[in-house]
C-alpha cells in the first residue's frame, strides 16, 4: 500500500480515522482527571508515553505531508481530506498540551528519544529538500525513487551519527 492509497483510504473512512485519532487526547484528558501523586506512577507514566507517541507520530507525518505539499509542489493541501492533513496536527497539539498539564515531559519514558527522532526527521527533510532544489536527482537518472532512497540513507546516517555523538541514556529503567 502506497502513502497515496493510505490517504485515500483514510479519506473514504474518515469517521473511523477520526475516531482512532481522538483516542490519544481523550485518554490523556481522562488521565488528567485522576488524582495526582507527588511522583508519576509507573503505569501512568507508560500510558502517557504511549499517548505521546500515538499523537506525535501521526502529527509529525501530517506536518511532513503539509511541508512536502507546500515546498515540493505535491498535491494541493485543499485536496487532501481534513482527517489526514489537519486533524493529526490538532490532535498532537491537544494531546501534548493535556499531558503537559499533568506531568513533566522529562518524567515520561522515551520522550527524549522521541524529540531526538523528530529533530533527525527535520534534518533529513531539510537535506532532502536541499538536494531536490539543487536538481541532484538528475545524476541518479532522474528518479524520485533514488532521491527517496538517498533521503532514507541520510536519515539513517544522521541517526547513527547522533547515536555515536550523544550516546543513548538508559532512562527506561528509571521510571
């Protein structure tokens, strides 16, 4: 299944896609109603971690889709279904706001890795955009697939370089 087919499928079944996307902010809001202790309990911290990932990954994908549409002249944003283009961004913002009201992001397991992943994705997107604007893909036979493979290789290289440079703290056992 290609990303276009997935977007079309989400557009066809927008009620289901919307319901799935609203689970993260709804559960985050419900968790905010529970009484808070001095420290974040382990199950609650892991549930918040899952909610952060469940909202942030589709939100970042929607941001990347919007940036691609604006910068690479892909499909017009007005032609994309709302449930694919704008709802994930709003859900991400709402979920992070709800979680931020009830816990420090430093106390949520894996949040530092997620922010690192987002930074590497942004750097990869910027490099891919730069390469596309320099018309470098002509060297690769004019294939956009070659540019996509190059972007994936840049992403892996940046991830590996960041891992070597910063190391990975083992913070998952602390919570």
